């Protein structure tokens, strides 16, 4: 058994005689080993089949709000709170200018 997406809904723009008309779209995949990105791409194809439009370059992705930060204001971070993983006292110091040593 593969994957099956199914949609049943009213026809858009139906005239007087098709007010009760419905459309049914069934999208079946006979593939059991799709990875997450492939599955999302196929679901996007299904969404296109039922009438959704996407811009060039649009894609679906899985987002975990607990693992990702959407925006970091680097200029507002106080790096003195963090261990930068070095014991070198010159770490982060401005390098000497070779022209001034002549």
C-alpha cells in the first residue's frame, strides 16, 4: 500500500445547473519509501491538482519551532555571557598592522 491523498469539494464557478456539482481528486503513490522531502513535494503536487497555485521556488518544509530561531539580532547579543571555547587571551584581539612594525 502506498500513499493516498483525496479531495472532494464543490466546483468553483459553477453555473445554475451545476450548483450541486462536486469534484473529486484522488492522488495515489505506489511508493512506500519516500523521504520527508519527497513526500512534501508530492503533497504539493496534490495541492496543485486541487487548484492551489504556488510561485516559482515555493516549497513545503517541516519546521520545528523548538529547534529553530527565525530571527537573531546579532548586534543585540552580549557575547560576554557565552563560553567561546578558547582559553587564548589574544582570541578576538585586533591583529597587528604589519606596516607599523617596519
